[in-house]
C-alpha cells in the first residue's frame, strides 16, 4: 500500500494527530460557496467517466496542463477521453508542491480507494478503475455527497435563474440541502450596453415585470430577492476587482440607468457611480433579510484576449489583480454601517498583499451584535494551497478571533472536491498542534481547543448561516 496519503498525512506532531482524529475527522461538511451545477444534482446521473468527472470544467487542471506544454486539443478540445486523461496523468508528477498534487491523490484515495500515485505508468490502470467505479450508483452525484458527509451545499446562481433544479431537489426527498446563492454580478456589468440590456430583458421575464426605469429595476430585484429567499437562500456573493465606493444619489442611478437602457454607452464616471450605487442597494436588501454577503475581491478576468475569444470565460486564464482596496473598502462598508444596513459579511482577498488589510477591515465593523459578524474569509483560489491556508489562519488569528471562523469551502465545480475540506482540517490541526507542542498554547486547554476546532470545521458555519438541523427550506 502506498502510504503517501496515510491516516496522519500532513500531521507533523502528536498533538495534531490527536486533534484531527478526535475532533475534526468525522465532522460533516457545510460547503457554503461552490459552483456545483444543481441540474446535475437533481438528475443524479452517472458520469460518463473520470475525464468528465475530473477534468470537465476544472480550470485548475487545465492551467497546469498548459503550463506542462499540453496542446489545447487535449484540454478543452476534440481529443478522446482517454487521450485527455493520459495528458493529465503525464502532468501530475510535475505538479509536486502544487496543491493539485495533494488534491489529486487525496481524491483518488478517499473516493476511489486508489493509493497509487498517478503517472504515465499507472495511467491506464487508474483510468480503468475509476471508470469502473463511476459506472455504479455509489458514484452518482447524490451518493458522492452522502459518502463525503455533506449536510448543506450553497450553489452560485444569477438573479434571473429559475431555480427549477433547486425546486426539484427540494421536492425529491434528497436529505442534503442544496440552496441557491444570490450572485448578481451581471447587474454591475454596464460597460457593454448591448450585453447588459439583453440581461435586463432576461431579468424582466424572470420577474414578470417591465424594466424600463431604475425604479422598475429595483422592483424586479426585490421580487427576485424574495423568490430566492423562498427557496432557502441565505447568502449573496459578489465578484469584484475592487470595491466600488463612489458617491451617488438615487437621481444619479435613475439617470444612468435610463442612459444605458436607451442603448448609449456610459463614460467611466457613470460606470463607477452606477456600480457603487447598485452594489450598495443590493447590500441593503441582504441586510433586510438577514442574509450573509460575501465579497470575493481581486481577480483580473480574461487577460489573455485571444484565448478568451476562442474559449470564453472561466477556462483557466484569469489571474490576480493589484488594485488598491483599502480606502474604497472602508468607505463602502462605512456607508452601509451608517445606514444600519451592514449584513453579516465575509471578505475574501485574491492578492496576498491584501490579507492584513482585509482582516483589519473586517475587525473595524464588528459591532458586538453577532459573534464573528464580519469574517475574514477562507484562503481563496490562487491562495487555496498549504501556504495560503496557513497564512490565512495566521492572519485571522493575529487580527481577530480564530475560534469564530466559519471555516473552509470548496469553491469548486467538481463533485470530487470534498477532500479539500479534509485538507484544510489537517492543516488547521497541524498548525494548532504545533503551537501546543511548542508551548505557544497551553496543553491544559486541550479540551477547549478541541471544541474550537470542531467549531471552525463545522459548528460555527452551522450557527452563523442558520443551517441548524431544525431549519427547513
């Protein structure tokens, strides 16, 4: 047996081993931010094979394969499934020290019971074994979620989405809650009038109301917000390059919306003003419902224009932006605070330069009403690796209260990604265990520390989002 992903993987001290196995290992999963397709969950169909289940839509792997010199035909192109998988197997040995190396072998071990490392030598054997298992009912999406002890999943959904698949899941008797998350990014994309107006037409149809004016837009959004709430939504999510925080008035928003609705292009000041006002008003709606708002800040989208034109978005070409966030972020949150409309908030940074800024930002707006109301969020995207996770835990500990942290999420499109929660839990226990072993934390408080780890891994999220067992959709 290959002992690489063994029982004590990444646990480098005896106390870490105890903390993980006694307090973290068996806890359920609340995956409060992911990009799973609710239709796939509702239909619960068998995957065609490991290439679809593992490589389909996974831009992390696509990016690594391109770095390894793999032609696009084997990544998103027309090559056959085994050919694509073989190129991934060829790439995996070169991912050592990239999180993909750990994730790949944890998923093979935990989900497929395969303890061999993937390489060209083992490619054929592992491909056949995975496909054999994926053809069984135990590897359908719902079964995978059960096997990974998932309790709640929050998908990522546009305000114009019908949520029909969430309805089907809720009415099917499936015991794991699959809830929508309100992701209104397209409402801020006013730099392309034709695309924006086509989206507003779609939103109009979903809300069953005309949208020719700003006031009609807000009426439609309130209807859709209520619709999402009726389907169990508890969170919103916003992808931003930086916080929009320009001053605005309602008359500004009415004028600018009328301008773009007529098909005219906005100038840069109008774009910034509209985005600032719209995001603020959306945040007020969240606060009124008691939702949690998430702000993912810092990506640059589609910098490789040729490949964007060829493949479209979310194909592995996004990167890290370096826009300033401090002044705008403080202004944006303060505007909500002054209106008594600051919802529970989770802040995520993509650029590591912003880690301490964001942790301090969160702390400046906690008001004592809710433990951990303002959260410095989990290591995200490019930072979701061992060093990034350890740094996030250190930064949160040094600037705030680690014991109030709502823990990890997958941010994934794959049903095979749940071992990432285990990865985080092992790193957390190793870090805390090392502090106890070195005398930085008292061994006499091991019982409380164990309870704290249980909170971070599961219970804090359960309470913070209201996902208690008694809660119904």
